[in-house]
C-alpha cells in the first residue's frame, strides 16, 4: 500500500465525522428556530336548557274497534245471501234471509189464539157485570158472582198470554231476516244458500268488523313502566298534556301513519310469561289503511323534560364499553375531556343527563385538531342543528 492510500484511509473517518457534525448542527438550528405550536381555533356551543318530549317506541298489532259475529237466532234453511263478501255494510242492513214460512204460520196461529182469548174475555166481562146486578137483587148467589169474576180474570190472563205469544212469533219471524248489528266491513260468508242453521248451536253465519276507528294493542315491559312512574314522581318528566298521551304509528313498510292516536288505557296485570303489560291506543282510520292483525310500531309520548341539555351527536365520543364523553373548553382555555351520560337521542342530538351544566362550552367543530389539555381558541360553532322536540329512548 502506498503512502497516499494510507493517508486517505486515515483521513476518511475524520471527514465522515465532520460531515455528521455539520448535518446535526444544521438540524438543531432548524429545530430551535421552529416556533412553539399556538392555540387551535375550535367551534363551540354553549349549553342551555330546552324542553324535550320523550317518546317510547313499542311494538303492537291492530285490532278492530268492534267485532260482531252474526249468528242464527232461529232454525231454518238459508234462502238468500244479500251482501258481497269483503264489502262495507251498514247497521241494520239485511245479510241473510232464512225461510220465513214456518214462522209466518206460527204468527198467524198466535194471532188466532189471541182473537179467541179476546172473545172469551169479552163474554166473561159481560157475564160478570150481569151477575153483579143480579147479586144486588139477590137473584144469584154470592158464589155464582164470585165464579163469574174469576172467569173474567182468567179470560183477561188468556188475552195477555195470547198477546205475548203473538209478540214472540213476530220476533221469530223478524229473525228470519238476519241483519248486521254494526256498521263495518264484512268477511266471508260462513254459510251458503240451502244451508240449515240452528238456534240452539247459534250457527255462525258471518263476521262484521268496525275498522274506523281502530285499536292498536301495544306491549311494554313492566320495568319500563316502573321507571317512567319514578321519573314522573321525581319531576324528571312532566306529563305532556291532559286528555290522553298522543301516539304516532310507524307502519310495516317504514312509513309514518298520517293520523295521530291517543292512549286509551294501560293494563293492570303483568303477563307472567313475558313480564309485560298491554297498552291500548285508538286511531282514526278514515281510509281503512289499517287492517286487523297488522304489525306496527308506536311512538308513545311519555312526558316532557322541561330543562333538557342537548348536544350534537358529532360532539359525543363513545369508547369500547359504550361510555360517552365530550370535549369542553375549560376555565384555563384548554380542551378538557368530560365523561357524560347520554341515554336518549333527540333527532341529530343526544340528551345529556349527567356531566354537563348550563354555560359549559362544548367543542363541536375542529375535534380532530385538539387533544385533552391542548390550548384552544373558542368561537361560536357554525353547525346547524335540526329542531327536534321529541326523543326516543334507546333500547
């Protein structure tokens, strides 16, 4: 190896060290010259109370307002069916005609028996009056007079019985015209012309259902009912209004039913197999959109929180366990992580029941730029919040 190569080999580490030192000094100079990060501008909303109506969504099924089973009240052969299956019928409209001839004959016989009884009563009355005159002149005995009075009373009783028999025969003849007891929609006919129906077995002939208005039977867990009662007693909730809670329906296709209903009553017995109670609501059904047996979901007004705190959903974070938290601007101008309770959704906002107070400034814009403890500059948020007045409890 030559002396030049030896010199270059010894000089190479010295040059490398000098180069690294220069680069490090340059980087250090740039780092020292970088200004410290300043406060981040964030959009905030200031917490204020507002009234919120609470809704409970419950499953339910529709049931007719009234149901009338049309049954045979006399024996006989069905001669005629006078309605179209599935049509609307009026109260008192004739549905079937049962052979009336036997009942017309029974009515005629009862009328004849009544006429005979009335004739006998008239004769007995004349005889009793004559015996009374003869008794005054001692022309007849007291016993004969008494017998005449008794015959008159017996004849009068026969007349009363005859009138009752005529009335019964007339009623049975009327039953041969089978009419609808209510107005509503009639189902399929259970008998056809020529069928023999019986009074003793009360043969079912058809069923009529009144569909306007219509009932919706709902089921609610008894535990939810107890929770609601405690909230009302404590003042957390206030009854919305008198005259029955309002109810809205969501149909099977997800659409909202146009008519609003009212709660009629709540059951007083808990079903031991399901642990639920039954609620019944009444809905107008002018277009007959609701049919018996339909599955629906009802939103029931439970009460109003007069002083609720609401924050946009974008401001609420949830951890793996479902715990909720928000970032607020503290008194020192730094972002502060605050754990909250958010049990109910109100449109695009959450109702906060614990963790926030009136006047707290909640960060809703610029959340991705701040961390807890970071200095911030708070400005009013430009976020638009939809005006919702009702909340639905989370399941």
